């Protein structure tokens, strides 16, 4: 059974700082997603990572995937208040179902 | 060592009563949390606070309110307890920023509403 673990579950940080969210998963998978959710809103897709060593960047967010380590990271560079949200990773299992991490609630203080 | 204490380990209340759960931490942590934990459902966040007098709703805030008048103390209030609020309630705290993301939990309060 595929299990997905995110950490930290909560992060409060100042603007301008860098930080990384980690997503570990327990069995082999070929596809990993990062989503963002704002309060009261639906989930918004940020990145899809399809292969070992994949790196994708959008603005101040960069995601990477190490399939051998079963680890993905979401790195935030010089955080700004607008990045405050909850970030989820989700891993596709052998049945093409998404298994979700618990989410990382990120608050960036001005 | 960080110490997070909760006012009661076990509590039995009647339906309709107002219930206060208190949490105190002694490490000057900015962030404090209230969770409830139910079998098969894991931890679910009720409310959290990232500063004095600041609060944010978690996943299941309905039927609960919170108060943070001082940095070290975070209270959970059940305005009118109901049987579906029977649960284990966990308080946690954590430092701000990059160095203290680990959450420290209190021992929990097992609340039974009859």
C-alpha cells in the first residue's frame, strides 16, 4: 500500500526566507504532483514530475523528484506573502489513483 | 525540553455543556494547534494560532472556538458539547521559521460527552 508523508505539516516563516517542503512515499511510483490550495478554494495543480531527476520551476517555487529515494521536494525561494497556502503532494499508485500527503500549511508573514 | 501541558487528561461532560480545554507551552513558541484524533481518521486540525490573538480555522472548526490571549496559552472551547465531539484532543506547539518546525504535542485530553 502506497503511503505518502509530507513534512512539515505547518510552517510559518518571514518573507524573504528560503525553505523546503518534503514529500516521501513508500513504494515505487512514476508520477508525483504538487498542488496548492487557498482557503475555501479548490486545489490548483502546480507541478507534475514524471521521471527521476525531474526539476520544474515556476516563479519562486521549484519542485524536484528523486524516484530512487522516493522523495520529492518543493523549494520556496525568497518567500512572499502571496505564497501563503496549503501545499499538497500526491503520488500516483499502480491503479492510477492519487494518494495524498497530509498537506503543508504555509504562512508567510509580511 | 519543551513542555506542552493540557489541563485535563480525561474529561466527561454532558451534552449541551460548555467545555474548556486549556493548553500551555513553556518554550515561547509562536504557533499553537488544536487537533482531534479519532480512530481511522488520523489527526484533524481544528484551529491553530500563529500569534497572540491570531487564529485560523483548520479542517473541522465547526462547533469549536479558540482563544489565545497570551503567547503560552491556547484554549479550545466547545460552546455546547455534543456526543460527536467525543474524541481525543491534542494540543501542539512549534517555533516559527526554519529551525523549529517540529511540532511538540501535549499528552492529550480524552473527552467523553454523554
